[in-house]
C-alpha cells in the first residue's frame, strides 16, 4: 500500500467521536494517524492499518 505523510484515509469502522476520516502523521513499521474530528492520535502496526483502511485520499499540496 502506497501511503505518504499527510494522506487522509477512511477506515472501515468509525471512531467513537463519529468520524471515519484520519490523517497520516508518522510512517514506519508502525503508522500514526490523527482523527480529523477530535484530533486523537492512534499508533497502529502497518499490517493492522492496511487491513482497516477502506480508501486513501492523497494529501493536498
């Protein structure tokens, strides 16, 4: 999966705040994403992240 910093991803399940949209803020073996509604940050293993992603929206330059 081709993910870059700043990309917005839509996950399969919604966050408790009600949002599906997350922004990628850190890449590596683990991927850190930030909820665009409540600003909560979550660190996921890359394999878990790739299973949960439904769609990727490229970053806006």
